[in-house]
């Protein structure tokens, strides 16, 4: 397992970061790429983590739009609530009613949001030198990389810890069939005794994901490092 992750790290994330740094335009993306990613052997309680969640107009990163970003820092086994960030994005077009029902962001709120370039710049600044934490990595990875493609012409590598994958690995080891719904954020939180949270708010979901990761790691008999958690 270690050799697999080490090879991916050296030939993948870090190699891509260094390669892209040489080509990146001056600005937020270059600043993000200028900082090395945390080392694989970093103990969990010393990993600088940013829990991130997006609300979007759909699931297709190319055709759909980012609506809001929420994030919070996690380090030394503590969620740094003072670092909380939540911002609605002023995207083009009108929102569909069924979509508004889910994320509760209205057209008026959207129109008063910040431009995508400003929000992504702020997010990249917060992510610099950290590992991104999400629940179901496909959404956050694809939408952030697509936004960077549109703004800067390149999609950066993103080291990610995914609480869904952490849970799935444990369930798969049992070699017993399970319902995929057990991997939902709300279901996993309930398993660890967490109360319901107000879902589909980007900041609330980011905090809920950070809480879940702390529970998942504390539930292990062994101490963990980044190499055991990273995708």
C-alpha cells in the first residue's frame, strides 16, 4: 500500500504540481502550486486539511455551474471554526425551481454573490499547502478543476481525502453485502452518533464532513498518516 501511494505521489501529485508551476500564470493558481503538498508520512493530527463542499446547479462540471463554496480548516484533531468560509457565487442564468428547493439559494441571493474568479482565488489561497477533505470527491474535484481550466487554462492536481472512500474501504473489508445508502454523509454521521445537520448548505456540509473524518480516524485502533487516507 505504501509503495503504491508513494509512487503515485512522486510521479503524480508532486510531479504534476512542479510541472504546472513552471507554466502557471502569475496569480492565485501559481501561488497555490508554489507550496509543496504535505508529505505522505505526516501523522493525521499534523496534516493541514481544508474540508470543502460545493453547491452546484447540477452534476456536470462542464455544463453546470458552481453556486456556493463552504470550507473550514481541520488540524491537530480540531475543527477551526474561526476559519469558516462560505460564499455564494454570482453565476449566469436563472436557477431552476427544483434546484432551488435543494440548496435554498435564490436568484436574488445568487445575483448578490461574488464573481467566480474571486471565490476560486480565495479558495485556492485557503487550500495552499493543505489536503482537501470532501465527501464524494468527484463533485468537488471536477468542479474545482473545471473552474481553474476556465479561469487559468489548466486544472491543478488536488490531493484529496474522501470520507466516503474511508468508509467504503472499511465496509469492503467485512466482505458482507451492504446498501450503498450506508455511504451517504447523513447515514455515516448517524452511525457515529452525530445529530442531523442542515444539509445542502456548503459550509454546514464541510463542517459535517470534518466531524465525520475525526470520528472515522478515532475509531481506528492504529495511528494513521496521510498515506492511509489519501485517494
